[in-house]
C-alpha cells in the first residue's frame, strides 16, 4: 500500500549485545521494504554478535558504534551526531535491548553512543528487551523495565519459551512481525490505553459438518479478528481469541481457543465472557447447520440431492450482556447501513462494525478493509480503505470512547 504508515518515516534502530541481534537484519529489510529510512546505532558488544558491515549494507547508512565517530568517507568528526539523529528521527527502536542497556537508560546514563542518543531523543522509543530467563526475571531488571514504561517508553515484553542457552522461560526475543506491529502502533499514535481491560475476540468461519469429510463453511480468513486481537494486546489488553479453522498466527501471549462449529463457538463464548469486559464478535458464524450429521462418509451411490438444514443459535442475540461492552460485525451487500443498524438493535449491541463488500480490496481474504462503525445512538463513522491492523485500531478507539461515555 502506498499509504503505508512506514512510508517516509525516519527510524533509528538501536542494537545491543544479545544473541537475538542476528535477527535484526530482517527487521531492517522489512522497515525499508515498507518505505522507512533506517539508521543503525549499536553498542560495542552488539558488534560481537553482528557485523556493522552487514547493517550498513542493509540500511545504506554508516553505522554508529563509537560515541565519537569519524565519517568512514572522509574521516571528519560527527561531533553533534547524537543531536542530529535525535532531531531527525520519528521513532527509535532498541531491539534487542540487554538488561545492561535497560538499566543504563532507566538511570539516565549516557556512557556510549546508544545511551547518549537516547538521552537526547525527542521521538517515541520502542524497547524490546531480551535476555536469558534469570537475567530477565531478576528483580532489578524487572524494576528497571517497569521504570522505563512509567517514563513513557513503549516496552514490548520478552516472550516465554525456549532460550538460546537451552533453558526455558521468559526472556525470548519476539518475532520480527510483532516488533513491526508495535512500531506501526506507536507511529499511528496509539499507546497502552487498554491496560487492565480483558477483551474477548471471535474470529474466522465456523464449519458445520455434513459427514466425516465434508462441511458447510464460509470464506472468512479470520484476519480481521486476529488483527483486532493483536492490536488490543499491543495496546495493553489481556486478550482471548475464540477462532474457527484459520491459517492466521497469533502472538504467544494471546489465549487461543480453537473451535469448529457454531455450537462450539457459542459454548466457548458463554464460558469466556464471564472473565472478560469486552466482546468483539468478528467471527462469520454459520446461520445454518445440517439437521443430522452422517457418521459415515456419504457415498456417490447414496444419490444425495439435497441436505436438510436447521438454524444455528444466534450467539450475539442470546448472550447475557450485563456490564459488558458487546460489539458485533455485519457483512452486507445491499442496504448496508439499514441492515447493520437493524442488527445493532435486534442483538442489543453497543456498536456494530459494517464491512463493505462493495470494494474489491475489502472483505474476505485480503489485508485491507473498508468499515463503517455505528454506535448505540446511531452515530455513523465511515473510514477509508485501511489495512486490517489500522481498521482494528479504529474499532478499538471507538470502544475506548464507549468506555469513557
Ligand atoms: N452472529 C452470531 N451468531 C450467529 C450468526 C451471527 O453471533 N449464529 C454474529 C456475528 O458474529 C456478527 C453478527 O452476529 O457479529 C452479525 O452477523 P451476520 O452474519 O452479518 O448477521 P446475521 O444475524 O446472521 O444475519 P444475515 O446473515 O441474515 O445478514
């Protein structure tokens, strides 16, 4: 997309001495692919893990390691480089950030090129700390990370899992896509405004079985729901996803409950809603299911010419919604606003998100969507064609408004 938020953005990438530093080449490539300009600043110990030559080749800029660098071109001093960089940048990302660098920044040290630059920074700073489990869980490290967050820096907490040492626990560096998502979130002006909120999201299609090999399904890819879940997580919420069969991946911190049929989804939603404050029902739930499911594969010689159907139960309509914010979706082809508004009232929702199928780049199996949000008092907000991640953030911001009303 030409209107990618990264297009023309100036990003400083700070790299510190952690084994995960080798993954940063992919981050640089992705940022540049999406239109950003990237300059790298690294600590001397980061250069033990990845060569400055690799990073300068990828970023097409000289890499700064020394606090008193000399230009590789003509040997001149970059005396005020740290101020020039600080003024230049739209965003700085420190990934991976060692416990040592986290500690230094938390205490205002400016003792190398990277920490000196941070002390002069004007733009937002995204910090992705990573370390072995004991170093990460160390009380002082945790206090430092907390302090960094309290001071307005965006912290992308390390994940739990297998670590380079062979140990297992918290400290794992996240996938590059997650750092990109967090960077996009920050560049779009969002922060962790959903902290303390518990959000339940449904996604994908439901499959209604006909026999052991066949089913009735729909074309929902689950993308919209998964992007809502990711955006909500990055904005600080505790997120659970109930999803039909999809290929989409989700962050490991998000609880994923896999279901298959509308009946299974209903059961899961009823169970999980008790634990959550907000339900966003983006799943494309089947309205009909076969009246009977054949236990044996239906054979050609059975000469089946029709399948008897019965209605599934409407999950949204039947839910007990007291003290919950409930958001529905409507996918329409005709009389869009009228039909969506009808569903908002009939299902007693706080808000409904209308998906347009009129635009080719909107709807199923694509990364973009054109949505209109209708709230309880009938106010309509139309959005242009957006990436599903950007659309997800618009939906979440409208929910924040309900919460504040
Ligand atoms: N929905 C639900 N349970 C169903 C069907 C739909 O909870 N059995 C939810 C969807 O997840 C969505 C909203 O209801 O949030 C509207 O879904 P949609 O399929 O557009 O509406 P329907 O009520 O099924 O009406 P129709 O298919 O006739 O347009």
